[in-house]
């Protein structure tokens, strides 16, 4: 059972960048904010509409991804989820805590990838704080002993932006093909998050 349990936004603080071409999209890498607060605000803005994200973790046979509901982004940039300790992949996070959280917000013309370190806890007060009515689809109550809090502390955030509509994206790509200038195709922020 994968926990996908509602959304309660509260967001955060941290990240650095380079100014170069992004070979993956052919877009210019935007100058990212330099202060940790501004970088976290950039990440929070990018994830503002994210509800369900993909969390990718390491397993003995390779990488595995699953959808999770993003419940919170705290003031330090931590991404918060509720997960079930009985899921096969959850205990693996103890030995292999490096994860990636990705969000496809193409309706808004944004794609986000947050690489970081997973931290698990069974803090009942935090579980109660993150609990939403939708969580009852996965657990009988917030007192279920299998519920764990998963926090992802970000280290690298990539945000790609383009025109929010398919027509707008096609127009920008067509213009880039004709003019040879790809500035309107989109932008890419690469943020390296400093520890708080």
C-alpha cells in the first residue's frame, strides 16, 4: 500500500547555481537566487501546486519509484510524507537514504526534481500533525503503529519552466527552430542547497 494522503502546505529555506546551457532541454540555466532563504522560496514556489509526487529510492536491484502525497514543505526545505513501515522499500531507506522527489506540473509548465536524503521517524506528534482525513484510506487511525514520517532533506533542486500550454510550448520550439534562439523555449534553475 502506498500512502497518498492529502495535502497540507507549509513551506521552507536553502540552495547555488551555474549559468550555462542546459543540454537536456536546450534552455538557458537561469541565475538562481544566492541566499538560502531565496533558494528555498524558489523551490517552494515550484512545488506550490504539487500534490502527488514520485519518490525514487535505491534498492538492491536498482532504482524504484512510487507516487506519494506531498504533505508539507517546511521552513528548512524539508519535504514531508507519511509512509507505511510494512512497505518493502521503507526499511531500505535506512541503509540507502539518497532519494529523488520529482513532480510533473506540466499544466503549469514546470518540472521539478529534488535530490536529497531521506530521514524516517515514528514521532507520533508529527504523525498527528501531518494526518489528514484522506490518510484513513491507508490506515485506520493516526495511532496505527506502522505509520512512519518520511522527511526528505533537499541537497539539489532542478526546476525547468516552459510555456504553460502545449500550444505555447510548440510555438516557442517552432520559433527557436526558425530563429536559432532558444531563450523562449524555457529556463532551468539548478539549486545546490546549503545545510541550514
